């Protein structure tokens, strides 16, 4: 059951999509929204560190640091006020909060008191970034133990869910989320198993379909061969899926470093929102 949703907003081009997705889910799930804007203190700490340790030490003046902090605080407040304008037009319960610190640390701490986190795929410097996911999102997605919904720049109401299932514990949790969301939003679910071992895949797929069926939703199973992250993204694109639900980081950190992470690859390549079960 999801009754509280944390929306991380930073004024980037993803911010409105974060809000719209939050509103959409808050109405369907009868949940309360907590909108969080973080003043990144690392900016000031880096300025002090680089100034003192640089090739030609230049210590930033106290006036510069104070003005910089003031600008960051004003920006965070402006983001919250704009969020208020949007949320007040909707019939949802919400609260706004401004906090100072490392965004990663603050979001992870705040996550302890909510059921779901919504973040944009990239942050405030998204205009200059490649297709890599944002550093804050990547760190938060590994550290928190709550589900995370990663959204695209454009909001679109969900119409079909893809639940990726490989039999792992976190993927099993993803099935529960898929069933819950599908039931509350009245959506169909496709359970997808990607494996080159046909018999093993069939057993895993049957298990997944049986689980999701218990939520009294329309569900079908699909079994494909190939590389998991590639097939998940391609299948979603080719079959009109607009929400992927999957388990987060199923393998060890050592294995991920060598072979790569399916989770991170889907987060980076997916054209639709991705909900990670933890």
C-alpha cells in the first residue's frame, strides 16, 4: 500500500513531469505528496576546497559564498512556489519542504518516511548531459530501500504495465508492485521473462503470471530470448508499454562492475518511466 510519495524537484526540465506523475498517482492511490527541494551545500564546500588546494590558491570571499548560498536558497524556494501553484489546482494533499545538504543524503533520509520516491531521469544539468542517468539518481537508487519511479521529461498517464521477471527476490517484489498499480489504475500487465533457457524461463514466467493474477487484473505472459536490458526496452517500445516495473540491482556489485547492470542499462535506455522495486 502506498500512502505517501516523495517528489524530488530541482527546477530541471524534469520537474514538471515529476509533479504530474505524483499527482496522477496520488489521485489513484489516495496518497499524500511530499515535495522536496534540496539546497546543495556541496557547491559551497567544493568552492572552499578548490580555492584552498588549487595550483594557485584563491580563497573565495565570505561575500561570494553568502551571495551564492542566497541564490541557491532563492532558487529552491522558487521551485517550491511553482510546485505549489501546480498542486493547488489539483485535488491532492501535499506539503512542501526545503532542506540543505547533499541531495543524495537528504533524499535517502527523507525516504525513510515515505512509501515511494519519484525522481527525474537526470537533474538540473540535464540539458548538457549525455544519455547517462543523473549521478544523484544513480546513488539514491542504490542506497534507499523504497521503490523509486524514474520519469521522463514528458508526462503521460500510464495505460499498460510491463513487469520484468527473472525469479530473483527483488523481481518478485516488482510483481507485487505491478499487481498493485494495475489494480489501482485499472491497467493490463505483461509479465516478461528474458532468458535463453527455454524450460527454465517457462517455469519462471508461469510463476510471475500466477502471482500478478491474484490482484484481479488482466495479465499475460511473454517469453523472449536475448540480452535482458535490450529486450526489456525493445519490448516496451514495440508493445505500447508506458511503465516498466522491475527489481533493482539483482546481482553483486562485483558482478555488475564486470558484466554491467541490467537495472542501470534499462534506466539509461528506456523511453518510458521505470519503477524500481527494492
